[in-house]
């Protein structure tokens, strides 16, 4: 919008086109998110429980009990709905949250590992590197470098 203010007669049309593009992209993203959502409400409830307290020592048995299923039935539902086991899903949730924390906080890697529920920083680093392809410290540097480039481009 700021780029098209001083263009003259076409500025308003360009602004409207940009706004329309943003709305279409947001709609497409929401449709993709809706398609990814599990259909079984018990799986959704377990995801909610895990997401609300990533630091907790979740187990398949405790999560299954929370949604009135046997551990084996919950495991089957998770595999069918998400393609991953309950514990694989929990690790992915923890790792994605850790990545956001690396991006938006100055906490040390060990603090982030503890905050998202990993038993130790070495195990966390191993899992993070396997999932993202870089260590937590390298990920933080990459994100910081990308932000610096974006800031420079925005000022130009």
C-alpha cells in the first residue's frame, strides 16, 4: 500500500489489487489448514491438550485416558488421521514451537529445550537438527540473517 501511494491515478487500483491478492493468499492458506485438520474430534482434543502444555510429560496412556480411549485405539486413530504416531506428533509440535522461540526470543537453547518439554539440550539439539536440517543455533542465525535482509530491503 505504501509503495502505491505516490503513483497517481492508478495508486488506488494498485492498492486494491494488492489487498485482493493478500485476501486470496490468506484464503488459500486457511483452506490448506482446514484440509490438514483431523476429522476425529478425539484426535483434535489430544492435539489441543498437547499444544496447551508442551512441557508436560505426556504419554499415550494419559492422553488416551483424557479422551476415553484405549492407548492402542488412540494410536490407531492418530496414525490414520495424521500419518504419525502420538509421540512423533508431540515431538513435531515441540520442535515447531522451539523454532518460533528461537526466532522471537533471546532465550538460550537449553532454556528453550526445557520450556518445550525436552529432557535435555543434547537430545533437543539432536531432534531439532534431524527435523530442520540445522542445529538450533544455526537456525537462529539463519532467521536473524533473513530478517536483516528484509529490513534492508524495506528501507530501500
